[in-house]
C-alpha cells in the first residue's frame, strides 16, 4: 500500500509553564543593605549580601561568634558595618534590601510591616509568611551565577541540584565569563548582529567548556574576530545531525544539548520526546518532519530539500533524530544530499536503542560465554516488509545476538525464517516498546512464541526486538521472581 505524504509542519515552542517564583538577579553593588540580628544565620546573609557588593549595615545588640568572625576577616566584596543596637524604623529608609533574624513572631511582623511601608524588599529568616523573596542555593562562577529555588518546599532537593550543577560547570568558567565581558564591546562593534555574531559566541562557548583560558586568550579571540571580518558574512548556514537517543532526555550527550541550544531551526522526528525538545533554544523554529512506519509521513526528498533551503538562508539547522543518526536513521542519505549541495554538515552521535535496551535490562549483548558478535538489522524495508537482502544464515547463528529495529509488524515472518534457518525455537527473545519512556512496555519469551506475542500485536510505539542466548540471563532472573502459574512469555519484565 502506498503511504500518503505529508509536508513538514512548523510547531511553536511551548509557552512558559507556570512559575512558583520569579528568578531575579538583583544588582547590589554599592547599595545599602540592612541585616537585623546577630545570629549565625544573620551572619551568613550579611556575608552573602556583601559578596554581591552591598554596603551591609548589621544591627545587633548581641553578636554571635560567627558574626564576630565575619566582621574580623571581612567579606569578599562590599563592606560590613556593625551598629551595636537593635534596629529602628528609620534604619530601613533608602535600603535596597532588608533581612532580619527575628526572635519571635511579633518582631518578625513589625520588621516586615516596616520594610513594606518603606518600599524595601524584605526577608525574615525561616519565616515564609514574612518574606517577599527567598534565598536559593547558589553555584558561584562569577560573573556566571546560578540560583536554584524550590520555593522553600524542598531545600534538600535544591542542595542536591546545586551539587549536580557544580559538577557540570568547571571553575574556569569564571575566567571565561570575565573574558566575555572584556571582549563584548569589541564583538558588538566589529561583527554585525545576526549569524556572524552568533557564530563567534558559539565558538567562544565551545572554548569556555574546555581548559582554563591561557594568558594570551584575549589575543586569540581578537584573532578570531579578525579572521571572521576578513571572510565576511557567511555565504550559507550549516546542518548538524543530532542523535536524540531513545527518548529519555538524560541520555542526551552534552554536545547534543549545546547544539540544540545553538540551533536556528530544528527539524525533528515523531519519536523525539517532548523532554528532549524542551532543552532546545527557545527562539529556535521547530518543524515536525515525522517519519513513522505505517503512518502518513514526510517524504525524505522533502526533508532533504528543506535542510538545503534553510541552510542556504544562513541558518544553523539541527536535524534531530531518535536514537543515533547513523543507525537506521537515513543519516547517510541526508549527508550525501548536503555534500552535493555544498552545505557544511556535522554529526553529533546519540545512544542507539540497542545500547539503551541492553543497559535497561542489565545484559551485555556480547557476553563472551554466549555471543561473540552482535548484529543490528531493520525489520522494515522500503516496501514495508523484511528486507530481501538479509543474510538469514548469519542471523540464525546461535553465537550472535540479533537486534531488530522496527520489527513489530514483521515479527511473525522473522521468527519463522530464523527457525527455518536452524535457530532453536527455544532461543530467548525480548521485545521492548517505547524504550526509556513513560509508556515503556516489555515482553519476554521464546522465539517460537514471538508471532503470537500480544505486545507486538497491540503496541503502536517504536519496537525493538532482541534475539539470542544472552537474554536467557535476564529470563533466569525473572523466573525466580514471577509466580509459577504465569508463563514466562506473558510476564512483564
């Protein structure tokens, strides 16, 4: 049956979801900040405000050892002044921000009301009812600063997120941020707004996530600007084929995320998850060019032509594909077309479904006791059935692990051909639909039962089938935990 063809359709980026609080970065350089209280908590807030460049006045009749130590050693920036008395309303006049560690509810209410009357943003420590703003966890790579807030609901989670981000952002990022500030004016003056300026900053960002800048890095960046000016405005754009992995956004590579953040246009497949798309640059135009077996799909020729057209407009086009672009993703055809058209093309690999399935099942596809090779084949040819060119004798080798992509509708034929070629009907099989997604479903059994597996008849999501003795290891684990009256081929693993 000839499938109808649909044209690529543009999808607007999702609108901003509801925010529990608005993240705002407040400039306090040289501004007056008030801290009421001499406790350790007040000392920490005073140090934080001073580090942001504020002139901090601390009002406290009694001083904790933590505050006394802070006053002795001083802060990283700003100033710290102790006024050895409790606060009075006039103290809050003209302040940029006011913080208090109140001893009781009455003092908290009074401080809050006074600050509100003076038009000063106020925070009473550990009393959310008297806070106009909250302090979140901080990752400090100044001038790069990351703030994390859970709106007070889960501070432990906020700290865990901070630790995760700390590992992703190298400390050298602070020096790169300083360099960006030094060269920003020159970039604006010498490179025209648009594609050329964005290309410069993309190259800058690639360096910023590498080693710390050398002493001559400013000269190197000057040289890069000179070279870009000499070349003039780029004649055309470029295309990057990006692997989106099996669906779980956490399985994306860092390079894939950076590429999505640098895209002008994203051409994405049906199988790319919303979680992956959410990581893309918000301003990027998104176009669905879905290709699904058995469904109305975009023609490959239309996709190729669209990539060339957009790149010739000077845009950075990201062709976002499920899994890895070079494994049953028709990446080779797209690269050929782009090269013939003179379009620069790069590839960012992704985790292919076979690797993700092996990891999810805890199975090595090439376990040395069971299989010394692994084969990836497609179960869906251009004509819709199994490819005519498959090496059935090789696929039936019991020392080979066979992974079949898109084999849901051809599984019955697949099983009968393998058995006819000599592969044991008792060979273990695993099928996984919608791998790594919320709707993931699994089936496990023997090759002779593959044709009647309910999952393969009913599931509409992307299907992956694994055949080979390595899957017996997973089956043995499952048999020990499944009730004896449930056949293994019907148990969910």
